[in-house]
């Protein structure tokens, strides 16, 4: 956000209490994406915090890669279980 003096300032966004931990992670990744692509927030110096953007992108990609891997594992486990059910 832009503070009263026109400088770029970062705030912590609270999640709803009824969100699961996974939901909180996904919402946070979505927020990173939205802020980077739609934010257009620049401080009085006219620039973003490039190091922070890079950090958020790197960490967000790690999390998305892990979620994709877990999804594949879950899918294969369910498929294997289903095959065993019908082969019995």
C-alpha cells in the first residue's frame, strides 16, 4: 500500500479464522500473484521493491511446485486404490 507520505509500505493481511492452513497458503500465493501483476503500487521514488518481489516469486514457486507434486502423489494413490478395489 502507499502510505500518507507517498512511500511504499507493506502490511500483513489477516486470514479468516475458519480458513484451513492449505486455504491460507493458496490465498497468500494468489495475493502475491495479484499484487505483482495488478498492483501497480509504487512509492514516491517510483519503483517497486525488486528484491522483495524476487523473494516472493521464488518462495511462491517452491510452494506451488510442492503442491503440484502432492497432488500427483494423491492422484496416483487414489488411482492405485481404485484399481485394487475393482481387481479384487
